[in-house]
């Protein structure tokens, strides 16, 4: 898994590539928490290069969404891969996270 981030005026875009699974969830969680607790109220996750996200990875997203919402912010997703969308749908979590077809529209929505 590889994680990169770009900061904009009011949002951080976090690009995730590879697999978010049992071996990478701790790193994924640490990076997400870094931005949630670092005063960035809005996050956009670019997930087009993410091959898979496990239930542990989904728990990280739920926790981040709750923390950001408490600060008046939100977490949205940009162009998630088909496999990530499928996992979210199977878990029944797709209604919790706004999904946008591209990064520009996701950034514009937060």
C-alpha cells in the first residue's frame, strides 16, 4: 500500500494505492488520524488505485468520518475502484460516504 497526500486550502486529498488489509491497516489508520487530528476538517480519499479495503480499513474510515463530523467536516471518496465499491456495498456502508466520479468534484463538494 502507498499513501500520498496533497493539501489544498480547505481539504486534504489522500491518495491510496494497493491493498488496505490486515498487514497495512495500522499504517492507513496512522496516516488518516494524522490529518483528522491535525486540524484538517475535510478529507477526500482518492481510491481509484486501491485494489481492496478490508473490514478493518472500513472501520478506520467510519472512525474518521465520526471524528470529522464532530468538527464540522467530512470525509468523501473520489473515484473508488470497483472492488472498493463492492466491499463497501457488501458491508452496507456506501450510504455513509459521499462518492464522487473524480477528485475535482469531490474537492468542490467539501
